[in-house]
C-alpha cells in the first residue's frame, strides 16, 4: 500500500499492513518510492502519513481508544 508523507508529499510503500492498521502502534516501516533503485526501510509516524488523495488515515488505525469519545 502506498501512503504519502504530509510534509514532503513523498510516496512511501508500507511494508506490513498489520502494523499500519494496529492502533496500538504509532509507527510503521516503509520504503521511499523515489528513484528506480530499491530503498532501505525507514520508520514513519502514522500521524505524519495520509492517503495519496490527501485523506487522513482512519482514526481506528491511529487511536486505540477511538470508541471512547472524550468530548
């Protein structure tokens, strides 16, 4: 799955989807999609990633307490 880094607009390929959808994990391993050569995996904070369309990640992927609204 490809996601986009908010600040730079770079695309990154998520290596483990389970890591992405686990709300108890705030980081994911991904590879930059720049150039033609395979890049080394890097760690990215989920809060800094969005879908390529600009849409934010679902709250249930980021917040383990998403069912408990504090408001």
